[in-house]
């Protein structure tokens, strides 16, 4: 095998961009990019290209967007590219065995957790939602399971006490790009040791849903603090004041016991909304009224004064 690899990159969203950029900046040749088909996005439902496609086209790299990767046609296209290695980052679908086994070096994946914890589509968000203090990036040799392959390289990072899933997403995306180049270099030299995962320690990180954001104020403030951060920016935590929906951001646990039922606004002032929960109180510093932009609570209160004892449902 040549000292310079022929790489096919498979990825779709923003998270994959730093990893593709790292390969483009490295010595090896990215011969093609595979990503999901263009989709309608936003309120106007305009057809837009995935971020990975946009980057690939800037470098003149061929882009494949198959509706299915489980067809003979796609396998033949891949075979004609003669890749030495597949690099997969948030592609969005499980790769079948014939695809994984086609390149001599197989396929490696950049995953946003310390496997075997948080296998699945939303590892970054679930780590924050569950109140973890540490997560990281895993470079994994792929098999046909859902994030079950052997571990090649890990890079742990702390989760900040106020860090949102969105902030952690960008930090881990950059970290993934940083260590991917090192992993590919060591893989070529045969210096990566494959470590099987301990499946008994596995946990799942399924896709998020909009309904997850509807806040249950009977939970403890510390749980809600993690939930609000883990759902920021999407789908975001929300509740109803009257008939209007409000999204909540930038939470703070306030260790005081409220006599009011959970969901009651105990105080609304320039410091934010102080809300009773199942244990302690939660202060919300930023709010997004339905149909409007996100803003500081103190800004919102100037035009929308609200009384204490108002309930959020």
C-alpha cells in the first residue's frame, strides 16, 4: 500500500466539517465524499446542501449522495474509487458489512463520546442532559453494530458547569478534527491498538424529540439545569404561560426551598425568573417568547411585566 492513502469520507452535518478539513489539510488524498441527500430546511423549506457537501465542492472533490448505501450500484461506485480507508463522521446511517470490508484498512469513525457510553445519534446532548462532568471523542474501528466497534483512540474533555450542548458540540467537533489526523497517521504505521469495548458498560443516546423539551417542573432544579443546557439549542426547553409557549435558556440552580407548587414563578425581576421546582428553585436568565427572538429575561420584562405566582405549565 502507498504511503499516501486514498480516503473516502462519509459525513453530513456541521460536526463532520472539522474532520474533513483535517483530512484535506493532511498528506493523504480524499478521493470522494459521501453525504445525505439535500433536504428542505427552515421555515421556507428551501432545498439546501449538507455542510459537508459545501466544503467538498469548495475543494473540487466528487460528492456522492445516494438515497441508500445498501445497493449494488453504490457498492460498485465505491469499489471504483478504490479507497484504502473510509472515514465516517456523523453520516447518519449504519454502514453494511460489504461497505465496511471493502477498503483494506476498513472504516474508522469519529464519535462524540467516550465509548461505550452514549452510543447513538445524540451522544453530546445526552451527556449534558444526564449531568456528566466529562465526555470526549472516540476514534473507533467500525463494525456493523451501532457504535460497537473496537476503540482505537480516545480524547477526554471536561464538561463545563454552565456549558450547553451546542457549545460542547462545537468544541468536540474541533477536537475530533484535531485527533483524526493523528489517528490516520498512526493507523498507516500500524501503531494503533484495537481495544474491544466493554459492552456491559454501554449506554444509549437516541435522537432527541421536540416533546422532550416540555419541562416537568416537579423534577429537581439540578436535573432541570442539565436538561435546559442539554436541549440548547435544539429542541430547547419550553413551557406555557397561558396559551403562549416560551423557550428557556441559561439556567441557574438557586438552593432555596419554595413553598409554591413546582412551576410557579416565585419572582420575576432583572435577575431572571425564579421558578419553583421539585427540589430547590431554578432561575432562568434568557427566554424566547413564541414568534420572537431569544432575549434576556430583564429585557422581556420591560415590555411584558409578569406577576409572581404565575404558573408555567
